[in-house]
C-alpha cells in the first residue's frame, strides 16, 4: 500500500508533541518535588504557580501543540484522502511542522514572546494556505494543477 507523503509531517508533529510531553514531565515532576507541591485534586492549577516559569513554559507549549495543530492534522488528512498530499502541499506541511518545532524550542527554552509570536503568525499563514488549497480541491475549484 502506498501512502501520501503528507502523512510524514503529520506523524513527525505527533511525535514532536509526545517528545514535548516527556520534556514537560521531566522538568515538572522534579520541580514539584523540590517545591514540595502535594498532589491534591482540590488545589487546582494555582498550586502549580509555585513552579519556576521555565518549567511552566514546557506545559504551556504542550497545550499549544494540542490547539492549532489539530487544524493542521485535519487539513493534511483531507489532502491525503484527496490524493493531493505532495508537491506544494507537502512543502507547506513540512514548513508548518518545522515552524511549530522551532516555536516549541523558543517557548520551552528562552520564551522570547515577540519571536514566539512571529513564528506563530508565520506558521498560521502557512496553515491558512494549506487549508485554502484543501478547500479548493474539495470544492472542485482546484486539482493537481494547483502546483503548476
């Protein structure tokens, strides 16, 4: 069975998200222990406020990877099912994934907000382009000729 190449950046972003989850807990659990934060379900998120910002950045980024990238997954899967997961669509998908990985690294390490915002805006633009291309294919306004 042959798969559309656009599924490769999809699974790379899934694996990256899981890696961020590991990084999140690898920093959060020791920090919680050091801060002597009890596992109390009635405490709410405010108990985590005692954690250093650099620890919280990883959790924030993991949460961000559960938000907008869901639109990327849906769009890429639509393109794959339509047989349009190659050429420019594939390039856009890899660009989106690369930008999200760089966004993660910035947010989880130095968290320069303006740089992070710029990366988010550029990746959002790439996602819009990908979604528009998918819509053109699905509504019969485009086909494989979109690339030429």
